[in-house]
């Protein structure tokens, strides 16, 4: 198996166009990128009642717009080269609502839709699109002081059951 050049991204804050520029510089420095892994994730643990528009926009910039910009920066070069894989790491929150994570879920739903539509658009090209949608993963994303539900090391069924029980009726 030949060596692969992999660019893994993830950002703690919205970097937008700067990330797209970085992706192009990485392409040039590495002589191409075989696999782009968009792994941005930023939660915003608060009820939708307390959510401010600028907070929602910040989460969308990190979780959806940054991966979109990176993909659009590298996709033309992957197509011209005739190969490439784009991996957009979403979340189970892209498929179901999680208490106090309305904007996180919205951003991951956007990433899912983007990835699925892109896969269809690219079906007759040599570019592959992958969409992993993991449940809770033990990372620093859970270590924010404003967290409401600590799902670290929880299995998904227990997390969903617990979160549903917390929701007011």
C-alpha cells in the first residue's frame, strides 16, 4: 500500500478562509493531499431559550462552514489529480436531537446533508466521501465548564435515555 498524505483538521474557533488557505499550503507542501479529514467539533451547551444568534453562528462556522471551505479549497485539486477521499466527521447529533445542544445538532445535520449530497454529486468521479457519525467520544470536547450532560464514557442508549428523562414535559 502506498503512503497516503492525510490532512486532519479540527478547530476550537471559527477560522473560515484561513483554514482554506492552510489547506492549499498543506497541499503544496505535501505534494498533494490524498485524504482530507474534517474533524471540527464545538458544542454550545445551553437550552435553545438561552441561545444567542452569535453563539449559533460561531458553532456553525466551526462545525459546518470550516469543513465546507476546506473541502471546496481542495476538491478541484483532487478532481484534477483524479483521486481523493473526503471524511467529514459528524455525530449522532446529526441524526437526532440532544438536550441543550440544538445548534450543535443543527451544525452536524448540515454536515450530514452536505456530505450525502456531495457523495451523490461526485458518484461518477474518483473522489470518495465518507461520513462517520460517532456517539459520545472521550475527548476534550466534554471538558468545558458549562457542560450540562456529561456523556463521557457513556453508552449511547444510556445517554439518550438520560437526556430524554431530563427534558421537561
